[in-house]
């Protein structure tokens, strides 16, 4: 079995039954973010910029790494859960429902602050909106698969720990 099949991709990926188009959109948006020109708007003192960048970056890395580790065999880039998946609500998933998406957002913000780039700040906002929509689709499928997802959804924030 190939890694793509293990993750839930099928030969009929073009039908978007498991959210394959979300993965394509995520890839395009991520590459677009990387290719954005740096448009500096304000320059903060180096120490402030460094502190904000390190803080946002460490939050992003922590959420992403812990999210990947806590998911284990449930990991798939698709928003549709794998057939044999289990609902993970512990570890970093006790703080935020979509820590890997959160990770990308925090890392994009960290880069935006480091560069003081308006274009990358707007790109980070675009990533937030995209992942919010992707997570909404994912949560629809998770709610169908796991009867206790509604309770988990009420108890844990979606993308930004303690806030949203």
C-alpha cells in the first residue's frame, strides 16, 4: 500500500469525496505565501521583532510537532478521517482542535513579523481563513464519524488556543 493510499487518497481523488481539493488548495496557498514579495510597512525595534518572531515561531512549532505526534496513525492531509481512525482529544488536542493548521498559521505570522511584511501578514490572514473553512469541512465529517465530537467541539477552541 502506498503512503497516499494509507492517508486515504484514492484513484478517484478528482471526485473530491475526501477533501482532496482542500489539499491542493492548501499546497497552492502555501507556495503562494512563500513566493509573496516582502512589502515592509513598519519597522519595530530588533529586540521586539525578535521576541515576537521567536514567540510565535515556538508556539507554531510546538503545536505542529505535538499535533503530528499526538495524531499518530490517524494522520492524513485530507480533512476526511481515515476509516480506522480514532478521535484524539488528549495532548495538544486538549488545547486546540486543529493544532497542525494552527501551526501553519502561527509560523506564517512569525515570518510576517520577522520580515515586517504587509503582504505576508495578509497571506497569514488568508491562511487563517482557508484553514478555518477546511476545519469546518473536517468537523462535519468528524461529527458524522464520532458521536462525542459535538461535546469535544464545545469544550476545545478551534484554531487559536484559549481564543478561537
